[in-house]
C-alpha cells in the first residue's frame, strides 16, 4: 500500500512515497538499489509527466518480475526523482535499470549497496508517528472533498487520544491548556483504553489540520500518550 507524505529536511519540503507494507519483505531482500532520475515528479504540468509515470511503473514491474526485487518508495528532491528497491542480490540490477531508462533518454544514476538491516528505509522513507497521523488526516480530507465539503468552514472536530495508564490520562486532562480544546468524553475500545475525546472548532484544510495535530501531538507526547486520529461532520450537516 503506497502512501505519500511531506517531510521537512533542513528547511526543504521533500515529497515521499512509501510502501507501508514493505518491511514484511526485509528478511528476504538485503541489497538496496537506488535510482536517481532527473525529473521533477511534483510538477504534474511538466512536459513528459505522464510518460515519466509510465516509465516509473514499468521499471517497478520489471524489477519486481519473478520476485527479484521490491519497490519500497521514492523521494522527490531538488528536481530529481529518487526510486528505491530492495533486492535479493545485486546481479543484473544496474543493467535492468539501463535497459529501461536509456531508451527513454533520461539522465539518471543507479547504485547498489548492501543494507541487510534496512537502515536507509528506516531513516529516509518510513514515516514517523506524526507523519503517519498526517497520512491518515489526508485520507479523511480526501473523503470530505469527495462529498463536496467546503474545507475552509470551521466546524467542531473531535480529536482522540489515549494513554497507557489512567494516571497518565488524568495528568494530561488536569494540565490541559491547549487553546480552543475542550474535553468531551472518555472513550474505550478494543483498540485502546484510557482514551479521551477532545473537541476544537477549526477548518479542515490540510494546512489547518496539520497545525492543530502538530500542537496536540506535542502536548500528548509529554505525557507518553498516543494520538489516535480525528473525525468531524460535513460543514452543511453540522449547520442543519
């Protein structure tokens, strides 16, 4: 399952695509293949954009043929599209890349190194806990857009958090001082215990949601808590 998220690296915003299920293959593949292609895959209006996507998918299919390699993700940095694969061995990988990219006349580089512990994947591709929250937020925002919702309209948004112990939960509630947040209810489910629902009125644009989640996430982590996501109604439904 591929997911796309943004990461800030040294003041630069990097777009990352990652297969969240990739680590299931880590015991099988110990060679990291890096392919750098001179093409800005963030610019959908760029000449040759659709062609690049076709070449990218063809390269993935070719390298994954007969279970020789696994595409684990990509990054778009400074006009370069970086594609990453883990393979069972290093034989024939550079040649396979050349057979796909040279006829398409791309400027590219490829490199194969041993990485049995998947260090590169962990450090440069895998999302951290906060980035996972933002990935889930984008799924909700996409569904709201599909319903024709005006994301700019502020509405009551429930944010869910949980803690390992009741003491941690109570300590967090007693010190709750985040502007605009109010306690709504205690919650418990099979997925987590010692949970609470907080409410804040705000817009649900990507920018606003990221700002709110970042603030709440930081406060929760101080009490060793976990952010469990958020939910809301369509703006027109809330106003009925």
